[in-house]
């Protein structure tokens, strides 16, 4: 059973560009969340998707947007990249109907903005 | 608002010694608490979780944590450190069961070094 997968593993962009990161949740999981982890910091919650809708959002600007597809996979889009957007972006999945289940994280996408 | 404070950004122990990583939380509602481990260039792996059942929680790799409401603490311990335990450890709190819409609030992390 594959766990949470993310692509690409690494990405280099320049300021002002746009980027799309992708996540496939663990098999059977229907809820996907995205986190940003800056170097030396703990992960920060960006937003969560369930049934193709954004259910909860953290303190991130509108430049950060997302999408969830019918197969539960998800994308994170960041527009007008800033140097400060350089970070490890983590995707996490869980299953809504299973109560207090564990949250599974993917390996992350490391984004460098030059 | 919820928050997590991890005391000590770096902890160093000798192989075979006790590991103690400290975590204090702030929450206006009964919390759910988690410990995650992150190895270099990898994602987060769940070590253990507290969701209002037993206050002493046992996790993987010999780790355990005790929820103490009076002290608002959830410290992580392991009786005997192994070289493979060297990693970054994160404590996290959630105000609801995660997949009911709650989000995880993480601490800043504690880097554990294990000396031979």
C-alpha cells in the first residue's frame, strides 16, 4: 500500500513565477492538508481539502490556492512567488470516517525561490 | 488560540541514556496531542498520539509520552537512546480530531543528537 506521495521532490523557481505542487493521499484517504515548513521551523498549516472543497485555512495569503480532484489527489498552487516562499511543502492525508486516525505525511517538495 | 512550546531546540544524549524531550501546550479546549519525528530530507512520521484515552501513550521505536493536564505538558521519553534516534522531533496539538476539520499546530522542533 503506497503512502502519501508528492511531486516533484525538488523545484527551483524565480521571484514572480507560479508553481504547482502535487499530492496523492494514502489509499482510501479522502482528506488532504498542506503545510509549509521553513528551514529550522515547525510546519505551518496552509489549508485542508475534503470533498473537493477547502474546509479550513491557515494564515496564508490568497497567493496560495489549492484544489482537490475526485480521486482525492490535490494540488497546491502558489502565485507571484517571493523569496520567503522557499520551504519544504508537506502534504498530509487522513480518512474522515475513521475517528481519531493518524495523520500521514508525504516526503515533501522542497521549493527554492531565487 | 492553541500553541505548543518545545523547551530546548537541541538536546544531546549519550547512546543508552534516557531521552527526554519537553513539550508544553496551550489550549482552551481538550487537546489532541501528537509527537512526530523527521529524519533529514524526509517527511514527518507519527511516533504517538493522545486523544483523551489513556494518559500514558506508547508509540513506536520504544518512545512514550504522558499527558499531564495540570502541567499542560506532553513530554516524550525513551529509556535508552539509540544512534538511529538522532533526528528532529516535533510536538503538535489539535483542537479537534484531525479529520473532523481540525488542523495541527506544531512546535518549533527539538533536534536530538546521540553520542556514541
